């Protein structure tokens, strides 16, 4: 996919496209010294990373987004540049966090970068009621993601997790041992064997109050 094809697929403005192209250039520059993404994906970065991230934008709404394990900023940085709201990026690797700060500086993306482990983050650092939307891409098994994201998302919030289609049923079965969740499976626009899980109504199966990981 070319940048022009990405723009046609997403209908972003020329100004937004220019900022994403700055991001792409920085990604390729930093990739020479830091393993930000798999090298095999760089030739198709506009589909594998930029469109893969951008497809999440219309699936939820909220002023405060939280991206767990941001890495090179996919999907969180892309979503911030697209204007979904203020995005909190959590990335404990200090070199990757430095990359995210440079991208933010060059693109004026509305982000806050937390260079800490996810488990040390408290809901109060995200917002008074937590995040409206939480995203994570290829970070951890679903039940583990729910343990962390469930404590950081607001009571009416949404979780967006891209995942492999073949593993969805087993992952949901395992997760429902501990959680009650309303699930929508949305086909991925970039990978035929993947879906995006949109999870809402998140609550503990036993009725216990969700705990803030920052309190542990």
C-alpha cells in the first residue's frame, strides 16, 4: 500500500496525511538503530501499521484514549494524529519512549507518554474516571489484557483489541471465567485472518469492584 492508497482508503485530510508521512519517515530513520517494528513489515508499513491502526478510529468514541504497550506507536500515535482525542501511550522501553516523544514533537500529536510499566499506572493518571477507550495490539492474551485494561477503563468505556481470528473463541472462553463482557467481533480491514474485538460493559464475573493496578 502506498501513502496515496492509504489516504484514499481513510479519507484523511492533506494536513493529517503530511503528519503521518513525517511519522513514517521518523520510523524508517529510527528503525536503523532500534528494532521498532519487524523489518519484514516496513515495505508494507502503510497497510500493516498505519491502516491497521487507523481502522480502529471509527469503532469507538471518547475524549481520553489509552494505548497499552505502544511500542512504535501503533495504534495509539496514529489514532492521536487522526484526532480521536487525547491519547495516553504506555511504553516501558525507554528507547521506544524516546522515539514516541520525537514523533509527538514533530507531528504535534495530542499525546501523553508514560515511560513506565503498565502495572504501575493508576487510573488517576489517565483521567478522573479512567480512559474512555483502551487499545492494545499484540500485547498479551485476552484474559491478561482484561486484568490490566479493566482497571484503567471507565465504567462505560470500550476496549479495542485486534487479534487472530482462530484464537478468538478460546480466548473469550478463558476470559469469561473472570469477566462479564459484551463482545462485538469486527473483521480486520488489513488481515483476513484477524478480527478486532470491541469489548464493552466490562465487569468482574463475581461482582467485585475492579481494582486499580496502581494500588497493587
